[in-house]
C-alpha cells in the first residue's frame, strides 16, 4: 500500500518546514500509533541550498522538544522535482515557495498550498463531508486534497488569498517568535492529521 506523503517547504529547511514535518508526524501518531510510518510520510525541503545537510535551527528544535516531539536525525535538503512528484500534498510556508514549487512542476498546482491556506480551507469543509471520505488511508488523503483544492478553485481567488496565509520566518528571532510560528503550524497540521486519520477535528482547531 502506498503511503500518503506530505512535503513541507520553506526557504532553508531549518526552521518552519522541519517543525511542520515533525509536528504533523506526531499528530498522526496520536491517531494511528506505531502504524504512522507505514501509512504516512511527512518530509520537507527548502528552496535554497545554504543549509543542505545541517540540523534544524536550535530554537525550532527546542519548540519540538517542548511539545514532546523528537527533533533528532534531521538534515536539511533542497527541493527537487522528484520530491514534488513523490508527494501527494505540498504545504509551503509562503506563496513565494508555492511559486518555486510550480516553477519546477506546474502540474502540481492542485496539490500545492500555503500551509495556512490549506488549514483555512480544510476548516470550511463540513464534518459530514469529511466523514464520507474513503476508509483507505491513501485514497482518503487523495480525496481530501482534491476537496480542499475544489474549495480554493470555487472561491476564485487562489493567488490573492495566499498572501494572508503566509507563515512568518522566525529565523534569527527569539523563542517567543518560534513558539508563535509553531502554534500557527499546529493550527493546520493537527486538524489535517485528524482528517487524514478519519477522526473528529479537535475542538478549537477548526
């Protein structure tokens, strides 16, 4: 069975996308336990090459530890067309990264979103509609992405809406800013994990 694969993209792949990668993985684990790595892949990359091979930024790692998530074993990498191709959902920190993804793979538009954009649109889908998604985890994920994309298309404001969903870059800032950004990431990845696993969305997250 193929794993439903989510690619997280930021600039250097040491702050925002590593936090999103690990926070989604942890949120999925809370629903499916040790089966998480058999069912899902949450990975990331950056649009720049400055930090290839480096661990995540220390404040990002601290945020993960404070949330009970292990930051070890991470190494930054740069985006490639192959990474986009093998992913079923691409979540970018900002609209700038969306443009970078689509420059590599224009046909990935239907599965590529700003992180906050995806969370906002996911929150607009009624729970009965989510309950009607397929039971198979991979097929469920594909259908979920298609329905979120359809909501974006029907709004007729795909690019205009993205800017307000951009996730601030906390690089070079203090722990308070990293905490705020990690909170914003969780506002999308926690409901996403619930939707992928077929669980009720957490209260206060939608």
